[in-house]
């Protein structure tokens, strides 16, 4: 079982670019998918699952808020 990315809870999400948020979300969701497919005797602890799930939720909230803010601009977030 691979370990979660180092520092996955240390980074302030507001400081990440949209691309970095997308990449972090992909990395953590891929980890979660792999972990959920593990046999119970080799699976990570429930606490680690919970930590990853909370981080994924936080990333999703930041991304959704940014998208909502982009839609509220005069150019609808387009350049």
C-alpha cells in the first residue's frame, strides 16, 4: 500500500493554484480508491481514511467556491 503524499495536510489550500488543487484532489482520490480496494488486513487505519476524506472534502469546497466566484465575474471566469 502506498502512503499518502507527504505533507498532504500541511499545505494551506488557499495558497494553491487551481491546477495544484486539481492535482492534489486527483492524487488523494486515487490513493483512496486504491486503499478501498485493499484486503482488510492490509488496509490503512480508519483514522487515515478519515484524514484523507476530510482533506478531499476541503479541497472540493475550495474548488467549488472558486468556480462560483468565477461565475460571478463579468466575463464568467473566461479570459
